[in-house]
C-alpha cells in the first residue's frame, strides 16, 4: 500500500504557462492530498504542452510518463497508470480514438481529454465514454482537482 502525504511547500518553476501566456514563473500551490508515486500518463503531440503538464504534475508529487502520439502511447501504456491526460487533436490517432481502443481492450484507466477546439461532436463522444473534457488553455487548479478525483476513484 502506498503512503499518502500532504504537500505543504509551494514550488515555483519557470515554464510556459498552460494558459499559453508569456513565459514566466508559474506558482504551484497544494490543492489536494497527494499519493506518493502515483503514475499519470500524458499524451499530447505538442512538446511545450507536455513539458508544462509534466512540470505541474511533478510539482504536485505525481510520477509522469509522456508520449507524443496515440500510437506510441498504445505501445507503451503502463498498467500501473492511475490516470491519463489525453489531447484530442493529434496526428494519426486522435485522443478519443485511443480511448475507444483502450476501452475495447478492457482498460478502464480514468482519462481526462484536453482540447483546444470547441466541438459538439467531441463533447458528445467524450460524454458517451464517460469522460470529462477540459478546454485549452487548461486551468491548473481545475486540472489538479480533476486529476485528484480520478486518482482517488481508481484506487
């Protein structure tokens, strides 16, 4: 059983803000109880977005694996993962296509879809799969809250 800890110290790091504003310091504050060594996987073709998400999640105490495409992710997905953050618009397989393949294979890992496009079709497909869609620019606290809920539900 993994120990749980609460993060008390703030951490500050320089990275492109998830809000895609100018480069600067992003302040991360404790938003939830963190479990030691919880693995979260990030799937996004945009390297700066992956870097920003990784920095945020590591600041919150998560272990992170990242992938630049749905195909690479499907070949390397860890059964230890407690949650997946998946971009919708990617070359090759789109996010919801990857999710459908996971579900068909019986994988029920919680997934948060992120997208920069408002599209009723995406929303409807995600809802049919029981997924939450967060729109870019992603709010750090909203992502952290959703991630904590998904990780707690997957235990």
